[in-house]
C-alpha cells in the first residue's frame, strides 16, 4: 500500500480542496459532494414506476395493457442487468477509475434518457416508451452501482461508513420528496398539469445528474484498486456462498424489504378505502418521507451507542409496535394515521441508512478471503434483492386482494379485511423475522476493526512479497 494508506483508509491522496477532516473522516463539504448525485437518482425511481404508467396511458394515449407489458419488460431487464453491471464496474476501469469513471459514464445516458422519457413527443408510441425505458434502466444501473460501491470504499471505519451511507440515503429521500411534490405543486399553483411537472423533473435530472456527478468526481478521490487478481466465476461464487454475514444480512434485507413493500404498494388503497380520504394521499406520503429524512440522523446517533445492527433492529421493533395499531383505524382517523406516518417515517431512516453501511462491512469479509475488492458486485446483488422484495410485494398483494373481491374504486366492505391484514399485520410478522436475523449479527464494531487490521496486514504482506 502507499504511505498515505498507513491507517487502512485505502484512499489516494487528493489535492486541495481537502476531502478529509483532521479525524480522518470526510469533511462536510466532501460528504455533501458525494451525496449530491443521489438527489436526481432518487427522482428517477418514483416517476418510472408510479407516475409514468398513468401518464403514458392517459396523456400520451397508449393502452394500459401495453404500458404494463412494456414496463414489466423494463423491470425484468433492470433486474438482469444489475449483476452484469456489477461485474463490469469491478473488472474494467475507465480513465477516471472504476467508481468515478463509471459514475460519469453512466450519468450521461441516464440523464438523456430521463429527459426523453419524461417529455415524450405527441406521436410517441410503445416503441418510444420501450426504447427509452430500457436506456434509462441501463443508464441508471450503470450509475447507481458504482456510486454505491464508491461510498462503501471511501471509508474503512465502522461509524464513518454509516455517516456516508446516511448522507446518501438522506438525499435519496429528499429526491423522492421532490418527485412526489412536483405534480401537486404544479396543480396547486396552476403552473400546468402532469406533462409540465414531468418536463420540469426531466430538466432537473438532465442537468442535475451529470452536473452533481461531476462535482463529486472533482471533489473526492478514487479508491485504490485493492484487487490483486481477478477471480474466476466459480471461485467468486464460492466466496459469496462462504460469506455468512453477507447471506444473513441479505436475507434480513429481503424480508424487511418485503415488509416495507407491502404497505408501500397498498398505501394509496388504504388511504382511499379505509380512511376514505383519497384527496390526502399525497399529503400523507409527503409527511412519511419528510419524517424519513428526520429519522436518518437520529438512527445514526443511536447506532454510535448500540452498534448498527442493534440500532436497525430497534428501529424495526419500534415500527412493529406502531404499525400493529393500524387495524384499529377507520374512516376519519386522520390524526392517528398522521402520527403513524410520522413515527414509521422516522423508522424508515434506519431502514435506508444502516443496512447500506453494514453492507460495506460484510464486503470486507469477502475482500479478506478472496483478495479482491468486489463492492460493485455486492451492491448489484443488493439492488437485485431490493427489486425482488418489491416484486414480491406486488406479486403477493394484488392476487390476494383480487381473490378477496377487493376493488380499488369500490365502496363496499369486500376485501377490506384482507387489505388491512396485508397492509399492517403481515409486515409486522415479517419485520419480527428480520429482527431475529439481525439481533445477534456477528459483525459489530469490534469485529469490523479486527477485519480492518487483518486487511492491512494482508496488504502489507503482499506489498512485501
């Protein structure tokens, strides 16, 4: 290792402006520069899967069935591309490096595709949506995987990783708030309808994503390449299978993601049919995500006292205690539901920031055993798990509601009991299972420090040989 890596940071020196404070952590300016691209990246996810279907079916004029088939195909392509992009960004290095170079390369097609898909011409058809949807999916994946891997490699200390993940995920929530708010803002201020709101969002992404990526690249260094030799495919799979902390974390993440995906999928139905206030759907969503932003620093502070896995478990346990009250709600219980949105929103901050930080720790286990730094592949598998959780939520909830006779636009009691059970009861059971997996998680601060020491010694021996 270079002399600058004597403390195991694994980061190349950077000219002024300095990226690190006197205690070795990123300065606030460097942290803000790293977190910046998460804002436009987050704004891409919600419109693609929530706003675009109704926009292309209603305003553009495509059939709802055609839009559904196209977006399903885009989602499948998106899932399949994750591990491929993860492998590529670990193995191949553009001029600016495996993390910074891929971030810049991916941000440009993602920005162009976002603009095109959010501002379709009047004659746009199914091929237009499919082509730009696939381009956006690939550009987004090629941006977000090296970006997440970069964050994991910017620090080797247990709590600094949480700080970096918290900054990024807080910006993700802010971007989600922007995406949620723009249509309602344009409508309320009479600035236009959905086309104008999506056009503004497209412009913000088209300018903001490559611009903020460039700021991050200029402000922060490229991690030193720690891979001594590329692994053969079977050998790489063997190291993943033997990484027990990763498999345990992944299982907990999928289960908890499924628990979060069910109420997210059914949120609009619950507000419209159980609370009987469809006009407040946007307001409740805004409140939930706003409190998610507030929750990030709270759980970051808790994790410094309890450890990351315990803090995450406590957040999930708190969400269970709050969410089990949801079946008691009925028409007009708006204040109680607002309180539930506030408290579960705060718990959401832990769900976003802490698992991503623990992921950086379990990558160290693989690095020590395999001799390769494969953060891109690990975060690709992480992204695949996220998409699997969301797909499970839709694939389970909608057929069960259909069997129960539930109708989204209906007015009777048919299927409401199943809706409430799927929205509130099943997620609590799932979260309890995730807590059981994480409560005694083996990688705490002491174990991670020992891993870092072993990695430094491994590097020292390799450099000496």
